[in-house]
C-alpha cells in the first residue's frame, strides 16, 4: 500500500476542488480525504496503488475547470490507519 499527501494552492477553495478530487480518487480506487486548509489551500491524502496515486497527482496539478492551481506539493507518506473510503472533510 502506498500513500501520498498533496497540497494544492491557488484558486482551489469554493470551486468544487474537494468534491472533484473525491470523484477522481474514487474512480482510481483510492481511499483517503480532501480538506480545505486555513491558508486557502487544499490538502489531499490518498492511499492505494502507486500508479493510481500518480494519476491523481496529474489531475490535481490542474484540478477542475473552475480552479487555478499555482503551487503544488507532494509528499510520499507511510500508509498507516488506512481509511476504507475517500471523504471530503
């Protein structure tokens, strides 16, 4: 099991970024969460197949059509307490 934490900055809150990220993750059979952070960014933590995480990363770099991603960060993390599904928080 692989896991990654992504932080996406730009115009990413109020543009259905979290809901769209959840749709992508579910299609890729990933579990985890997407949540807004206080600084205006979105954090996505995902667990699953390495190739699926890479596909999610590619999508997150652009996001939904209404978003404008200006900064992107990925950190591979240990897969502990793996959730059963993907949620928006």
